[in-house]
């Protein structure tokens, strides 16, 4: 049978078909909660305006936690929960679309604020996913490894060789790379030579090491000295053996502040050889294989502890005089998480300020650029320092 060509539908049929199609709703997508209204209470010590602001801020944070409570419960069993929670909740006010302070009372030196807030649970969950995705990278610092080795002994002590690619340094770098750690001298064509850092390592010049490491854009420098030396002769079943020992002392230095985050010692490790000579290299190889995983664990733990405690963040603000400093201090002292603020100096309209802050430097940068009385712009940000200018 030959198929007949389809004839066009009559105009009336077309109209009826369109009408039916438009009248039939499409399947509705699952409703996604966007905003939730919550009533919450916050408290703060004191009876002044600062206490009132802190009580309101605490109430808003509680409102966010309550509105997102179901989501937080589902996330609480993840390994990175605490780290992500701290970062997200530090910006709790950012998830409040609007709020009204219903009541403020003061009793026995404590201010209590009751608020009604509209919380964006959707934004909270999106930000949580974004931060959880990057938290692993944020917790791993960018590293430069600078370990010098000594296999010769002089009257004054070990003679360190200033050269790249020593046995311990190479083994540690290879292990770090295999675990996903960024080694800046391996990935960056920097103008600074690695030899300069090794020279500073020999002299135990922490300030120079930190400065040179920062020019590699590293967060930390692993500063180490490895020593291998002949120990003693051993007689084993009429066979003469030669024993060598190796040890390593390490400091983990934060580049932007020259702060020593950790101090570790490894060894001594011993090896026995049949021949006298060359045993130093074997001892260093054994030392390197054993200490590399332990050193990585020490570095990561030191970096995470640095990020999870209140710490001093250095501010350098261009265009600020003493009057501006007083206005800045009064406003910043009210920010949640600011535990102390100290002026170090004002020189040629550049104010050097130390702030003890509970949360991360990026959060502080956000808060500083939101100030009402002093308008600031961030020009540089590192793990422990902010550079800003008055607009």
C-alpha cells in the first residue's frame, strides 16, 4: 500500500489542539526552598550599642543555623564538616535577606535581642557546596622545600652543601607532589633562585627564607638540615661492617609573617655497609624515605591549626592618617570575630595595624570593604596579611 500524504488539519482542529495543550499544565518541578522566616534570640555581654549589635548579630547567626538545620544535619558526618561550617557560618549575615529586631532587653549586664529574619537557605546550600569543593586545596599550603645536606664533618661542625636536588630534598618533594601538594619552585619560573633559599637555610635566617619563599608565591617553606656521618666499625662473625647515621631537623616557616609553624626532628637512622665510604648517601636515603610522610603530616597539621585559631592578621592601609585610624578602630572593634586591634605605626599616610581575628583573612577582607565610615579597597591579600587603601 502506498502511504498517502498527510493533509493539513482544519483550522478549527488546530485551534482546539492548541487550546488543549495550553490548558494542560506541564509536570511541576519539585519545589526548592528559597527563603525561610525564622525567629531567633541572641545575647551579648554589656549594655551599650556595641552589645546590642553583637546580640543582634548572634541572633541572626542562630536564625541561619535554625533555618538550615536539616541541611546541616545531613552534612555533619562528612570529614570536612567543621572546616566548611566555620567558613560558611562566618558569613552568616550574608544569608539573611531581611530582618526586623522585635525586642531588645538589658538585664544584669547582658543584652538580649529577639529578631525575625528571612534566611536564604538556597544561597546557604550553594555556598556550602562551593566551599566544600575547594576546602581541600585551601587546607594544603603552597610549599617550597629547602633542605641542605652535610656528609662531611669539619672541626667547627657539619659542612653543608648548597645545591639543589639533594637526596632528602628530592625524596620529600617527590612524595609531596604525589600527594597533590603544590611545590612552587617546581611550577613557577620565578626570578628568585632556589640557591638563595638554600643559602639562607644554611645560616638559619628565617626572615630571609620567608621573604624569598614569598617571592615564589609559596605559603610555607620547609627549612631543613640533614646530616649524615660515619658512626663506628662493627665486628659481626669475623666480618667488619661500617655503621652510618643520618638525622634531620626541620622548621616550617610561614612566608608572609616569618612565623615558625612547626619544628620537627627525625632520626638518627642507621645503616650498615660492607665498605667504608658511600654509607652517608645510604643513610640519607633511608632517612628521606622514613621522614617524608611524617613531614607532610606535620606540615598539613600545622597549616590547619594556623587556620582554625584566632591569629594576628597584618593590615597595611594606604591613605590613612591618625584621624582616619580612630574612626577605623571604632568601627572595626564592633565586628564579630575581632578580639583585639593595635596600631603599630603611621608613616607617610600608611597605617600598619595588627588585628586578632577569629576567622579567615578573606572574611576579614569582606568585612573591611563593607565598613560605612571608612571606605576601603583591598589591593593585596595573602594568608596572613592584607593591603588596603582608603578610597
